[in-house]
C-alpha cells in the first residue's frame, strides 16, 4: 500500500482542512494509506520522510525552518513524489528559495482576486488532460513566476482583469505542470482556492491523475 503524507495549515482562507479532506478521500479511493498532520514537525524527521511515496503540502504562506525544507528536498530527490495545488504548494514559505526551486513556481498575483471567470486551456493528448476539454473556472486566476524546466499541460490567458500587467498583451501562464527533482516527480495545479473547485470534474480528475503520476 502506498503511503501519502498531507501537511495542512497556513492561511485559513484557502481552506486547508477541507482541501485536505478532498485529497484524502481521493487518495484512499486509489488505495493509499493517508496521514494528515496539522503541524510542520512531521517534516523534521529526514529519514522518515523517505518512507513516503507522496508528500502533499496544503500550507499557504507561513514560515518553516530551512532544515525542514531541506529534508523534503532530499526525500523528493530520492524518489518520493511531491504534488499540490494553488497556494498550498506554490505560495508556501515565501522566504524559502529552496522550496520555490523544488516546486517550480511562485505565486505573485491574482488580478481581480476571487470570483474571476477564466478559461483553462488543456492539451488533451497528454496523460493529465487526455479526454478532457477546455473548461471555465470562477476563482482566483494565478499569475506565476515559473521555472523554465517545467513541462506544461494546461494554461490560462492573461489579462482577464485589467491592470498594469495588461500592457504586455496576452500572456499564457501555466495551470498544470510537472518537473523532476532528482529522482522525484513534482506535480502542480494552480486550481484550488477553495475546496469546491474540485466539484468541477476536470479539476478533480487532473488532480487525481497528478497524485498518481507523482507517487513513487
């Protein structure tokens, strides 16, 4: 049985507890043994982290000891998968550049905040999006600064909401991507401002496939 570790916490506005419950159910239906921790102390044991097949951060902002980040980095580099969504993975621990290097992106803006209607454009010949079509989301549209090493499977087009960024014209920003970190697979979806985003079948299915892909 594969083992998954969910670490939940940080800013409450991203509903870490509710999102974690969605992920726990999703993983248990795929046969995973799931542990949920609501403190970062579970990241202090470097050797134990190597025993997990998948680590899922659901922790927006906040601070973390640098050695905890390094422990995760080493575990992933040796084959443990890392997967997450929205601010729970790519707006965690803003001062920790090793975290940003490993995860592949950093949130910098969501013009219009919550409630923006935008399209997610999928490449439907890939594993993560095969059989799916472009779909509409009403949520935060994440503008990310990205690692050029990532492989992109879905995008969204800016601007939808006007602002200084609109002077650059249309810009495609990743919504779904992967990268490698040593032997470990990293998966990210920018969808997930609130737990109900996963009521959208396409958002749910992409996340499910992402977990299965990333797990050791």
